[in-house]
């Protein structure tokens, strides 16, 4: 029974395979610098491999058997690439006819044949490269016959025909039809994604047409809205058999190809800024982060205690060396004895290895300095001054001092606040919305204002907020603005009716897939589509199932983190209040404590986990001889130093947390209340520049609320924040005298934001905007002329309604008409 709930008690598996992550109570090992390139997705081969679970090995053989059956019925050899174009058209026409029949068994048999073709006819391939090339070719060929739209209709049919399971346990056989359909759709979309880099005209035409099919219409029939509805229905318990991993992966890739990745988003931002006459962005944040170097993590309490012990031993050793040097009269003998004593003593004390350190490059020197600063024990550093004479005389390579990586920024609000405080101090009054008048202020203030104006930055969000305020003040003059139907705008309109439910459902699945969450009896089961019918009997099968369960959870977290980040970034670029609406619902659904809980684990172990079996990944498992899984070959294959999907998930969740808390005092206080500072500080052990940057941003925004004692005991972290995080001039993050940080204003701030978002929705998306300004019409002709949609049941029983409500009731028409005239 525990197997089907995802709970397994296999101590032998942990001991022999070593696949379980370390517990937080264990001593964390040092993490080397991660060679990881952050991007929109992993490689095409890895993305296709993550679609298929290890429990689907039998489906590959069933697919090829169905294909051979179709070919045999048409008197063709079971070889797709040996057929002529005319014969291929004949086979596809036969498959399309079978997809339209009412018999579900025949439909699914044809769907398996289509899936085999989209998988590149792997039985005829000799390598992974051949399989990928054939898959792309077959995708283009089948799309011309409208196969993508046919499978979208099949997906709608499967969604509408909800199965009510009375079984106590759900396994992989309950979602077979949905898995086939989702595999076909995902293959189309994944090839569409990589077709962006193809120069062929045929690929360009395919991309334009498929994007058009995905993007329209902005109604409930939108495929993205359909998938979000599946997620909501799954979380509500109405369809617990849905293969949620495949649904999330397809949803993530659909949003990615429809809205665009990082490069598309950067171009959109510059385009939107250019349209409103704002200067284009000169910095590429991703490129700047890639040029950064990761920092050594701050010391833990254990490291500081060890440093104090090392300082005591060093002091005792230095005293012994001085005594030796005074006793010996011969300088050469003294030097040799001192060196000999030094070598013997250094073998007993690891900390004195620094005396034999030869600096090969700047990075080695920086690592050494970081370690010394991380000791936080100045006395121990003073105690080894006597033995510094024995350091090699070769000078280290000088460090190249560079400037700060980011250009400082100043908001209009910051400059106005600075001038208000200055005017009150020198003049006794302030001028609202005036940053130009400097009469009566001393010259140093003039210079300060000039510097602040030099780094003045107006974001697209500030412009949109100001414009929205102007529209609210002048609804008759500026209320009718034309909304450009961008892909993000179309998607937002389609998601808006049920957007809060969608966000709650995504966070529920993220909680269920989090490694730190404990399995509960009432929690949703996200691994039902990979559970076998029978309990695995052999040890190798148990290993495969255990790995598959952990792998499934990691892929689910990766997909959800990618979905949330894409939606937040694109909606923010499209309109700030769309972003604020989705952010508020994420906060209301406890996204902040959920992400903190996710980070409260051994991240060093998580990012380096190896929950994968290379010989079972697609297409390796189907090309050539089938895999014979055993303990001898389960570790065969290349294992990278870090898991791409796990690092991607951590970075995305950190970025989401930064997005929804930035400049929001009430949400920053939630970080403080949930004690995120020690968790974030521990996360700095993962030595990756991008991950560390977003962690430092979260620490910076709450530093002034953590108190002087925390800042004093974490000076190395404060110094790293100063070096790597963008400076906001006049920002008092390091000492905390912000007058805006009063707790009484927190709830008021959220209420004002919610009110502004509601007004924005009422103006742009409500058909009855501002009833006070709409002329009243009480004409009976207008009321009778409005189109009314009658239900099918009413139309069927229309005669009965006439008899009961019209013919059998006596109506005094004279009185009715008299009342109307009045």
C-alpha cells in the first residue's frame, strides 16, 4: 500500500544506490563552483527524455506493434522511410480516418501509430541524431494534414468524458489515453520551440501557422486555459487520474512558445519603452550575471567555533616557535630548525596550510581571502602575525580591480522624498510633485540632486501606473484607450475569469512535489500516472520505481517554476496591474512560505542529485537492443556534476520570490516573520553566481528589519551584497531608518494596490464600466431588443412554458400599459 502513496521504506536501496539526499542534520559538504548555463530550457534531447517516465517502456513496443498492424493492412513493409510520398499520404489518410471513428479502441490504436511516427520511427534509427532528424521531418509532414488540431479535439473529448474511479488506488493504466494524446501534442510544441533556430522556409511556415493555432481564440476553448482547467480539476479530486507531469510540461512549453523566452522578453520591453518614449534598456541582466563569479559561502556557527579553536592552537604554536628562535644562536641553524618545526606542526594543524600557499591566479587568492574573512575571528588572525615571516616571498598576482557590475538607479519617488526631507530641514515646507525647484537650498544639495538625476530611471511599470491614475481622474477624455491584442493580452483575458483558482492549483501541486513536504493522507497524488499495477518484486524494479518517483517530482517542480516565472515577467511587461493581480493571488495562496519551505533543505545535495537512469531515457532505451536493467548497468551513462532541472527550479523560485516581494513592505515582513534569513544564508552554499545574486537580493530587502545584531554578525554577507547587488541611491538597506516601513501602513498599502487593480479590471475588461457616466435607457423597445440566449432545455419545453405562464394566466393589459406610461 505504501508503494502507491509514494512512500517506500527500502533501507537497502539507500545504502547501495546512495540516491537519497542528505538530511539537514547531516554535515553539508562544500559545493564546488557549478558549471551551469541558465536558459529558457535544457537541450532538446533532455526535454524530450523528461516527457517519458520509466514506467512507459512497454508503451514503446505497443506503439510499434500498432504501426506494423496498419502497414500490414495496407500491404506495405513496416518501414516508414522506405515508402514513397504517395504511399505515406495513403498511410496518413488511413490514420486520420481511424482517428474520427466512434470506437475509442480504434482511435487510440491510430493515435499510437501517430505517436510512433512523431517519435522518429526509432526502430529504423541507428543513433540519437537520426531519431531527432526523423522526428522533426515527420512533425512537419503530419502537421500539413491537420494532425495537431485533431489531437486538440481528442484532448477535449477526453477532458469532457470524466472517469469516476471507485478504486482505492490509481495506477498508470487509468491515464493511458491521455498520456498518448499529451505526448503527441508535446512533441509538436517542442519541435515548434526548436524550429526557431531553423533557417528552412518550411520550418518558418510551420512555426507561424502553429503559433496562430495556439494563440487564438481568447475564450474557454484556448488550449492553455483547457490545460489550466485540467490542473484545477485534478487538485479538486474530480480527475485524480490525470497525468499531471505531462500536463504541466505541455502547459509550460505552450506558454514559452506563445509568449517567448528571455530574448523575446528583452526585445518586447525595449519595444514597449520605445512606444511610450522611454529610453531603451542598455543592460542585459543575464549577460551581466554570467560574467559574475560565485562567492564562497558565509561561515556557519560550526565553522566559527572551529576558527576559535584553530586560533588557540596557532597562538600556542607561535609561542613555541619564538622560544625556539631565541634559544638557538646560529641564524642558519635557527632558520632550519624553525622551518622543520613549522612543517611538523603544520601536519598537525590544517589551518597552517596557508603558509605554504602559492597563488596561481586571482581566483585562488580571492578564495583564500574569502576563507579568512569568513572566520569572523580577528584575534586568531592577529595571533599568527609572528609566523607570517615564513610565508613565501613571491608576491601574489595583483587583483584587477573592476567597478560595480550594475549601474545605480534612482526612482522618481526617491528623489522626491529626498527633496521633501531637505526642504523641510532648510526651508520648513515641502513642494509636492516638484523636483526642479532648488531655490534656497545649499550648493551641496544641488550637487546631490544633479547626481540623483544623472541616474534617474523610469520603469515601464511607473509609466503605466501614472497613466492609469490619469485615466481614472479623466475617464471621459482618456477612458477609451485601444488595447493592443498582444499574445500576453490575449492569454490574460482568457485566464482572467478563473485565474485565482489556477494559481492555487499550481501551488498545491508545487507543495506536493516539494522535497521538504511530508506526505499526508489528504494530499494530492502526483505520481499516480507512473505507479505500476503490481508491486515491483525485484530489487532492480524497486530501484527504477524509486528513481522514477523522485525524477517525476523534480520535473513537476521545474515545470511549475517555469510557468510562474513566465507569467509574471510577461504580464509585468504587458501591464503592471496584470502582474500585480497575479502576484496578489500568489501571496494570498501562501506562495512566500511555500518557496521558503522549499529552500529549507540541503540545496547542495538537491542541485547535485542524480535521480535518473541514463539507459532508460528516451531515445536511448529504444535505439538498438532494449535495456536490460540490472544493478551492474544502472549507473552506466554520463552524470553531470549538477542537475540542470534542479538548479533551474531553484533559480526560478528565487526569482518568483523576488518578483512578488520587491518594493512591497508587507510582503518583505512576511520574509522576516517566516525566518527566511538563516534559510537564505544557508542556501548561499550553492556556488552559482545567478542563484547567489537572487538570494542576496532577498537578504538585502529585509536587512533593515533584521536588526543591528544580525548585520554585525553577518558582515561578510553584507559586503557581498554591496559588491553584487545593484545600488539604489538613498536606499538605507544597511542601517534601516526608512520612514515608510511603519507596520501600520502595511495593510493599507495592500488595500490601495487591490483597489487600483480592481479599477483597472473594471475599466478595461468589464462591459459595464462606470454606471454613473452611462446614460440610462428605460425604453421597453430597448429591453425587448436585447439578445437573450435560451437554454436547450427551455427550447425543448417551450410549449409547456407557454401553456403554464401565458395562456393559463389572465393578464390585464390595460393596467400594464398604464403603468408603463407613468
